C-alpha cells in the first residue's frame, strides 16, 4: 500500500478546491442544457475523506477512469484492500493528507448512490463555470446525474433541513421540488 503524506497547501487553496459532496451537493445538466455522458479527458488528483461505502465506491470508479485517488481514514493501514482494488492510481493517507492532496477534496457521507431506474441526482450551486464543469465531470464519472441549481446564492435551497437534503432523489425529482 502506498501511504501518501502531504501537509502542504494553504487554507485558501484548500477552500478553493473543496468539493463538499454529501448527497446534498452536485452539478447539473440544466446548466449545460443536456445530460452529460462523457467521462473525463484529463485525470485529476482527488482526495477522499470518508473511504467507506460511498467514498470507497466513488473512489474506485474514479480510479477506474484514470483519476489519481488518495483514500483517507484515521487508520489508513486499514485501507490496504481498497487501495489494492483501485490499483496504481490509488494511495492511502490521513484525512489531512486528502485535504491537501490535489485538485478536489470529496467529503463522503453514507448514502445509497442509485435507485431502481433513474440515477440519483446531485444538486449543485456555483458561480465559477470552470469549477462547475470540473465538479460536473466528477459527478458523471461517479455514476450520478448532475443537477445545476444556479449561483451560490441558491445553495441554501438544498442545504440541511430543506426538502431535498439527503433524500436520495432523482434529478427530475430534485428539479421538480426546487422548481427548476
């Protein structure tokens, strides 16, 4: 197992690259006008905080399509099987290592990714077109259906306590619920 330790990086760089991705956040076809089906062309370096069912599954998928992955845990030695399964594109470290590893940090929570039929939708709000495009690629690469909600001012529409927060909704259900 490769153990990655990288404690460099500023708080500003960390904040700029953070992808908070419980199933309350995501990115969207509404922004692009159609469903996004292509996989990423340029590999990214992705730190995953939470390498359980969700973080592990998403990380395996991202490694499969060519992204460099750092799975993290308070006990990274326990990630040997996951890193081995992910192959040469994966390593393990502590959450602090994942937070400074690369382009994006994925914070995973425990929730089912798919339902029968349609893919689960992942809503997103953002003001930076490049960041939205990168995040959208990652959502698609993970097997979810991105849903662009609007600018950052719309993020509160799918925050904790709203009727779409961590509900396991499809993209069309999210759009209907948020009126988009």
